[in-house]
């Protein structure tokens, strides 16, 4: 059961330390295209000894620029992570309807100007569900992207109304599980993070988080206090027509996530 944080300042320091340790060894391969052959994929699957890992093997080779050892590490981490939390190697929407409808994450239709998929997150929705299920739902959406053999991802976040107290909705184990899931155990490339409606009170914390990141990863984090429609850096990459008007202040007035969830189910 999820436990509230009893010492917010202590917990914030702990999670920042965990973030720093997670990111310090993250490889940052260049953007050059490296071809992946079926022989490369089959070799990795044979080493994993599980044919169900073929999709993950291909994606891991893609994000690692065909570095076999790094791709093997990603796949092994994914397998260990899924076993630890009793998640299957392929997730379905079954049992995730409350999380999918929570408003925590949306997978936006189409691609941005650079051919990347966009997933949103909303801090205020943390109170709308169990953190474990919300994270599992995030992984389910990421798998939808992976099935398209697309590995480049953009996160668009809304922090309206958030504060340090928002962390009370997450236990330390929840935060660690989220970091483990995204940094170690999923083959994707996070190309940019855009945050809108950044509260003034969280600006110092945001600066500390950025200080935990390498210069290359730090350059991918873009923040504004306003809505999406006035965020010039965001609109260079993500067209306004793609961004929901609800919550994010974009130009897409027809976006209906509930219909997307209905299709998933």
C-alpha cells in the first residue's frame, strides 16, 4: 500500500541522489543512423533465450546504435524489472482502465515535427490513482510506441498546482520504480522534456534536478510558467494542432482521450 511521505525534505534529497546516480552512467550515443539487421536481432534473442524478446531486442539495438553489449544489458534489465513487479513482457490494457482514465498520461496522435511520439504527464493527476498502476500504464503506452518501431519520445508535462507536497502521493519505492523503469529497463530515447505551468515555488527544485543531469540531457529539458500556446521552444518541435487545448492550452480542441482508451479496451 502506498505510504505518505513523512519527511518531505529528507525524501526530496533522497530521490535527487537517486536521480543523480541513475543518470551519471547513461550513455548518450550520437544521432547517426546505424542499420540493424535480422542477424543482429536473432543473435541477441538467442543470447536472451526467449523468442518473446524479439521486439525488445530490435528496439534495444536501435537505441544503443547496434552496440550488442548495451542492448543485451537493456533487455536483461527489462526482463528482471518485469519479473520483479510481476509484469508480463507484453502489457495489455486489461486491468489498467482506471489508470488510463486518470489523466496522468496521454499518448498524443501523430508525430511532432521531428518524427517523434509525444506522451503527456500531469502532476495533479498523481492523486487520481495508485502509483504502481500509473507507472504500469505509462509502460503500456510506451509499448504502443515501441510496437511502431519508433524509439524517439518527447514528454510534455503540466505542473499546474504542483508543489513539493505533491511528492506526498509517491512513496520512495514508487519513485525508484519509476526511475528504474525508464532509465534502465525500457528501450527508448527521450529526446526532449517540455514542462508548462511551472509553479514559481518549484523553480529552485527544478534547478537542482537540472544540476543532476549531464549537459546533453540538461539541454533537452525546457520549462515555462505559461501554457503551451505561448511556449516558443515547444512549438518549434510540436505543432499547436497536436497539443490538446484542455490542460495544456494547445490548439487541438477535438482530442478525446476517453475514445482512445475505449479503443485500447
